[in-house]
C-alpha cells in the first residue's frame, strides 16, 4: 500500500464507514461460523468488529509492519495475526468456517495470483463455508489512489466464472456506488 492508502485505511472516516456501513452490508445474510479467516486486514479496521461476530478470528497480513502492529493490538484476544500471502495460505484444509477479504484482491499482483487465492480460500474453507469480499471497480480515481501501489482491478462480471472454476458455488455479486460485494460458498458435497 502507498502512503495515501495507509493513511486512508487507518482514518476515522474509513473506520466509521467500515463498521457502520460496509461490514454490516458485506456479512448480511451470511453465517460466519466459529472461525473467520480475515485476509489482508491492513491496520485492522474490520478485525475488531469481526472478533465480536465469531469466537475466533485469524487475520492473514502480507505486510510485516501491519502484521506486527495488529498482532500487538489484538494480543490476548480471540484474534491471531499471521504474516502470509493470500495466494499460498499457510493453513490446513478445511480450517475456517468463513473467509473475508476487504479491498484485498486488487492488491494481488496479477489475475493469476487472484485465481490462486480463490483456490486457496476454497481449500481452507470447511464444506458450506462462505467467502465474502468487497472490492472497488476500475476507475481513474482508484488508479490515481494506487500510484506506487499494486492495483489489479477485479472485473465484477468475471467473478462468476472465475469462482466457479475455483470450485465455489452460489456466486453472487452485488454492485453499489463505491464498490461491489462478492458472496460465494464452498459446496457441502465433496
């Protein structure tokens, strides 16, 4: 993340938007279960809210300083912070009841890495587990906001085929101004 993203994603405004609007909309109608995998928590704005919604949260963060800082903040709680990469998850198969990625997918360096992340998320979800993501669409404003940062936009119309190819079922994409929500399940059948 660049300096602007780091500032914005740690701001009071983003914290308010995430807690009051984004997260309630993202998880609406989904059973998160007993162990949430949070991908790319950054400064941890959603982490504390997720910890109120499930007995266990494991947050996987690629950036070492973010991971260290968040780990110190949640020490002694029901949340663990692990440094790692979403395209090669360091977890056993069927470890999590749900997985959540807020503004993470566009930070993966290629569409191929995004597809690997989808396959990895499927692998670590339990049968019936839900994967939820929130992403922004491609625009000049978002490109400017990601100067000196990775920005590989996810095309909403491509997600049905990409997630189904990874093995997910019941893919839905809901578009709002400002971004879109993805909801999909790991099938209960083997």
